[in-house]
């Protein structure tokens, strides 16, 4: 950014009883403010097999998102 500070990076996660798209407006708002966002879709919430949904799968999803963020946006403040 112009001030020399790193952009902030947000990993936006929907609620367990919500569709991932519910977070699109928040992601858009954060992006408009100059941030980077990753909207995470938790296992079992993308129209695929709900039987794969579990707290362990969701923790793995979050871990994968964090690793992705660190790899692809190494200078962003997470």
C-alpha cells in the first residue's frame, strides 16, 4: 500500500448452517477497503457429500487455507 505497510489478509469463513455465498458481501467490502480475502468453503458445504463434514475436516480446511495464504501472500498481515 501507499503507506508502506502490508495489506491485511482475511480468511472469511461462513457459519456452519450457512451457505458460503452468504459471506460474499463481507468479502467485497473488505476488498473495497484495500484488503485481500480468501473465502473458505468448509467441507460438506459446497453441494457435495455432506457425510464428509466433521469438525476434523473443518479444522483441516482452515489449516489448508492458512498455508495457502502464507504461500501465495507471504507479505500480507494475516
